[in-house]
C-alpha cells in the first residue's frame, strides 16, 4: 500500500473517490439523496457597463447550501449590496428546496454581517489562519 499526494489528480481518480463514498452512503440513506446532483449557482452585482462589482458563489446538495464566497468591491460596501446579494442567494436556495445555508468567515471579515442576517456560529477554528479565527455559521432558510 502506498500513499500518493498530488496537486493534479486525474478525473478518473476523483471519480473513484466520489463513487466510493456514494456506495458507502447508499447503506445509510436513500438513493435519491445519495445521487442527488449538486446545484452550483452565483449571484452578481454589476455596474452599467457589466463589470462585476461583487457576488456570491454557492454549492447546494442534500438539504443545505454552502455559501463558498461573498465578495464586494470597496465601492459597493456599506450600501446594502451585500444584503441584496444574500437575499437573492437565500431565496434561490429556498426555492430549490434547500433548508439551511452555511458559510465560513474570518475574524476580520463579515461575522457581524452574517449574525444580523440570522446566522448562528456553530464552530470556531482558532488561529486559522494564523493570528485569526475562522467562524462556521449556519442559518435555517
């Protein structure tokens, strides 16, 4: 047996891992949940010329949505744009039948913003990245 770490895995090797976990999961949850396709989506704010000024990126599966990224350009911060983007993302996720949204934010980022929107901290990674805290948050939709 040999352990191989790579920064360029083959599609075939990645598929083997995916199929392996699906096979394991089938022993515990229904097939329609095991084989449910991921829903990937994004919401953007653009200026009149179409330039992206901010956005959210998310992936959803089973009954929850993972907000991967939220970014706002300096010119849009503090103007309610973040709330509008989050409203759009949460509405989309809810319409698709997802029940929860979760995300992570760093201690110098947007924890108060998420808490004002009803997100609750369920975990912390202290000194990750070094000198900061990563907060894990969740919200029922």
